[in-house]
C-alpha cells in the first residue's frame, strides 16, 4: 500500500509540473532565424519601403522606422495624423515582396 501511495504521489507531482509547461512546447519548433538569402531579401524590401515612404510627398518629412523579417514589414515611429499612419501602411504594402505590414505608427 505504501508503495502504491508513493507512486500515486509521484504521478500527481509529475502532472502538476508538466501541465503548465505543455503550452510552451510549441514555441521550440518556431523558426526565428533567417537564411542569408532571406536576410538579403528583407534588406532589399526594407530599403524599397523606406524609399517609397520618402518618395511620397505627404510622408517625406516623417520619421518612420522600417524593419522587415521574412517579408513582414513593421513600421514604427511617430506621425502627425491617422491619415499619415494609414498612408504609410498603404505605401509599404504596395512594395514588391511585402507579405504583410504591421503598422505600429503612433499619432503624436
């Protein structure tokens, strides 16, 4: 009886320790690294998005930071209006190779 009681306690402890960690198991498989080719492609996309934003006469004076990871462009910084933020997102999305735009621009 004592041995089965210890086994039950061990089983319960194992479940209590493992259960909260189960959701984290999926994160290990996520790819967070780029190949050299992907890095070069992302650098080209970033350059093209910056040029497109600077080339747009309504956005030319804004301080917008552009980062790209696997074709997903993230815009950050401050803009003077919601229209400027939306326009920057449109311009970025129109650049070849952009898969998605995460527009994190903040209106000041």
